[in-house]
C-alpha cells in the first residue's frame, strides 16, 4: 500500500515538474505555434515523459530483482556447502596471506572461548569477577589464542597445499575478463566452461550512419541468461544476431553450443555466425599474432565443413577463407577452386591467377577451369557437377591437347584492389596484394581465356552426356558395367572397371562359340537380373555397351526391321575396334540390310537354308559398295540373325513402301539372286517374291521374267578348288546349260495361284480378284455389318475393336482374334496388308506385343463416324 502511494506521489510530482518545463518552452520559444499544438505539447509532453521514465524504472527494478535472486540462490548454495565442509581458501591463496587467515580465525575462536570462560569464574556480589579470577581468565584467553593460532596455521597450510595440488591436476576456468579470450584459455560464462576464441565483457560501442550500436560478438556477463537453452532451431534469432540483443533463451542456447565444442550442425546457423563475427573481427581488426591467425583460419574451415549444406554459411565462410589464406600465405591459396557457390569471382582466384600473370607463367588446365567455374557469367552445365571427377579429368586431356605449353594470358592494365566486408556488417578491410612490390593485375574484366575454357568445357560436356544421364537415372550407378561403358574412351583407363573386364572375357567366349546368345541371358548379364520383357532402351544400352568394348550386337533396335522378342536369340560378334557412335551408319548399309532381310525371306520360303544359299547372301554382302568394314561385319551378323529369326513380312512391306526406283532395282536383283542361290527355284520362293514385288508396287508378272533373266547369269556358289590328288578327271562332256521349260513355268504359275488361294483362305486375306471385286453387300438380316473396304466382316470387326487401343499384348491380340473367329497370324497379315495398301503403313507394329498406329486408328474412327451420320440421316 505504501509503495503504491509512493508511486502515485512520484508520478504527480514529475508530471507537475514536466508541465512547468513544457510551459516555459512554449512561452519562450514556441509562441508562433498554433494554440492546439502548444496545448498538446504542454499536456501531452509531461504524460509521455512520465510514462517513459516509469517504464525505465520498472525495467531497472526487474533487473535488480533478477540479480538479487541469483545472488540469494548462490548464497544459499554456499551456505549449504559451508555447513558440510570448512570454507575453502580463495583462488590464488598463497603462504604469504595464510598467516592472516589463521590470525583472523584465532581471534574468532578466542572470542568464543572468552565468552565461555567469563561464564565460569568467581564473581563479586555485584556480579563482576574478582581480580584473581580476572587475571586467571586473561591468562587462559592468551593460552587459548596461542594454541588456536598454531592449530589454524597448520590446518590452513595443509589446505593450501591440497588446493595447489588440485589446481595443478585440473585447471579451473578463469574468471570473466574484458576483450578477446584466446584458444586454450577457459572462461566460465553463466556456469558453462568455454574454451576461448570469443570476446567477453562489455561490448564495444560502434558508430555509423549517425547512431551507435554494440559490437555483436561480445559476450556480456552482466546480461541475463536462461537456465536452459531450448531454442536450437533459432526461432527467436534475428538475421544479424547480436549477443546483447538476443533473448536470454538464445544466449543460453549459444553458450551451450560453444561449451559443446561448436560442432553440432543441428543448431541454427545464426549461432555459428554469432561466433564467426568474433573470429573475423579478431583476424582483421586486432593485431593478432600470425600463429593465432592461422588458428582462426583452421577454425573457420572446420565450421565450413560442419555447415557444409548451408548456402549462406558456405558463401560468407568461403569468402573469409579465400582472403585469409592469402593474408597468412597458406599453401591452400595456391590450389584452384572447383566448388564455388558465390555471385562474383573469388578474391583468392583473382590473386592466384594475377600472380601467375605477373610472373609471366602460362595458366595450366586447373587454374583455367577454376577461372571458368567461379566466373559468374558462365554457369556450368549438369554434367560438370553430376560427374565432377570425370569432367575434370577429360577437361585436362582436352586442354593439354590444345595447349600443351599452357594458356598465355595478356597482362591487364587494371590492378587488383578489393575490400572485405565483414559478415557482421561492423567493419570492412581494404586489401591490395602485391608481387615484388607491385600491385597484382585484376582479371575481372578479361574475357578471352574464359571463352576458350567454355569451348573446351562444352566439348567435354557433350562427351559425358550419356554418362551423366545414366547417373541421373541411377545415382548409385557409378562404377557399374553400363556406366563405365558410357565413359569416353580416354577416361576408361583412368577409371577402370572389374565388371567390364569380366564382360569382355564373356563376350569373347560367346563369339568363339558361334555368337548366338539368348536375349534374356544378354540383358541379365548386363543388369544382374532376369528381365520380364525386352524394351528398346535395354537393347540399345546393350548394343552401346558391347560396341565400346569392341563387340557388336545384332539386331540393333535402332536399324533392325523389328526388335527381338524375349524368347529369341541375339548375335554377338567381334568388331575390328571399339565403336563410339553406332548411330553413324551409311545409307548403303541400310539398303544392304533391307536386301539381306528380303533374301532371308526368299531363302526361308522352303523352310531349308542350304549352304549355297548362305554363301550367296555372304557374296551379296561382299559385293556391297560404299560400306565400311565395321558395317560389313554388322551385315554378316544381321544375316545370321535373319536366318535364325525370319523377318516379319508386314514390317518388310512398310520398309519397301519407302523404296525409290534405284532401290527397287537393287532389291529385285537381290530377290532373284537369292532364288537362284541353290540352283533350284522352289514354288514357295516364287510366291514370296511375288508378294514382295507387290509390296514394292511392281507387277507380280515381272517375277518370271526376272527369274529367267537371272538364270542367264551364272551364280557363283563357291570358289573353284582342286580335287583330291590321284582322282582321275572324267572325260564326259559337260552337261548343257539348262533351258527354261515353258511348261514348267506354267506349272509354277499354277502352283503360285493355288498357294495364294490357300493362304488367303487360312489367313483371311483377300486375293487379287477379291481386291478388285466390289464391296460385299450387307447381310440380308437388316442389320448393318461394319465392313471396311478391302477386309471381310470378321477382320473389319477386329479392326474396329483394336483401333480403340494404343498397345496390345500378344495374349490380348490372340484373344481378340479368337472372339472374331480368326487365326492371329492370318489376321495380322491381312490387316497390315490392307493398312499398307490404304494408308501406306502397318496398323499393328510388332514390338513386345503390338503398337496400334494412332494415325490409321484416327482415320478409321473418323470414317465410320461419318458413315453413321449418313445412315441416321
């Protein structure tokens, strides 16, 4: 109650005082103000001043209460300790002041003893002791003083010795001090033992922009600290923290981080920056010894590794490290920088390259690449970061191939002059490095060397593009078989692979055994697992992998008429040398590959591949012009595959539609040569040739004239060789050349027609007469049969069903054919023949099932939509 009354009186008194002061100000200096403004100042000013004064008073009172509570708690703990143990000697107690402590303790105990003696001697009637008693009492007191003094001196001496030994075994934290605490000196702050490298004491006052502030890194022991640091996430930390401004909880958290060794990255980076502010101030602002500067540099490097995933930390700490290395002449200053996250060319790179230019030394690949990586106007592409080691290795090879003596750079006129802006924003340091007493040249505006480095980097990036994309899909795939095969040839010896050597040995064994390998085994060898189905990506990757170690794969899905199925074989063959770009094949190779496929169709028409027929196909490959030897090897391997896996007629037709007049002539010759290969033309071969002629857009009647013309030219089946020694040569005249029998040709024609008719009945494909015939009429039942011109009703229904799909598995296609009463093989042949004749491409493309052509499907759906509109109308 009394305190409240005092507060009221104080407020009234100061209000009146301030009112009088404000009235004097108004009367003397503000008479030209409006009356309203004068009254506002006279009455509002005192209220504002009193409120500010009372708020500051309450704040000071709270601070005193907190300090008093802390002192009371400390006194309570000390008292509790003194009740159990004798009071310890103060820190720093020596033998010189032990006597004083002993005498003080002796006087206290003598006084207690005198009080005890006074209560026991004889007294007079008035209550005073007699003279004899007084004399005895004084003698007794002196004896007690002497004895107690000797005992205390002995006890304190022994206690001092024990304390000295304890202090020698375990150094106690030093009391708080003012200024920098170096590494190795411990300081006790709010009950936490800190191992130096911090500023302690009242913070310095800093000026700037018309106001003053306190230095951020100074740890002021007078400020309150919470008992527990519970703000590791830094929710209460400002962007530029200052120890004097952060909350007590943040101070406790910061001191906990310091006491724990400054190595816990789970703490908010703001605490690390508050510590770093002190390190950079000590390094640049104080006259610290050289050795201490090196300690600070190592500490900042350690902090950069602790907070390696924080971009802001890497930027500020990296800038300090770059400049500090030069200041202390650290060996790392002469090492290039390959990992940079800043926004401008680092000062360390400028100084290092400037020094080399000042010395007249050409730049090597490392500093040229470092210049490019750190340049803000030349961002690096993904491959340089995703496969950094391989990128640097290949850059070195390409650079040294282009500049074997190094890259010479003309000395720029501008000199290097930089300023270090402190992360705390409290100071800046001007830097002007020199060489032989002269300023270093500044490379900031030099362009030509960076452009040259960019050209080389682009070449390297292109060479590593496949490897980089693979690592993007398989981050853990570095060193795998496929990844190593995708490396450029120059790097394979620098980055060896045990798996690749095992694959090369396996491929050599399979080639020696004939080269036929099941597709499943090939993919399982590369991917370490058995695939459920084959994809184009798998086969393409297998072909590229084998080509880069000197082996080829047939068929290559990029050029084959169709891709192999999972239950079909592949052919592995040896190349003359590793091939890096399998896509670089000539047009002559593509034509020869088509001729081989056509020849295989004719050769396999009778179901038997004779040796003369095989030799005829090989001879065709040998006579092929404008193809390279690696392409010739690939043609032989593809021939073996076509003979093992017959080509798809429907897909052949699509290729044949693209043939021009010149290609048609070559294909006709190839077909006829394949038919004459074994010296016997079978009816089945004639049938196949007629179909292929029809697909080429030629008159099937030309087959017989071409066969007749081809028969006039002898076909070399095998080279002549000497007979067995000792065998007589027959004198019989050689048999006359066989002439074509018109009756035999007529029989072949008859057989051909009969075979075509049978195939039409089996596969549901219309013959030539049916194609020319008019459209079948709808059923008489009155229902509308959805018949497509060129197809029978069942095939039409099947087409209308499958055009609503984009892909069909073989099982789904077989089930659809069964629903419409068709055989799958015949239906596929009939539908694709109709599609080629109507739309110049196949409706169903066989690849791991059947892909439905979206163009044909859309055209058929549109056609039937119009027909339905007409019927409804």
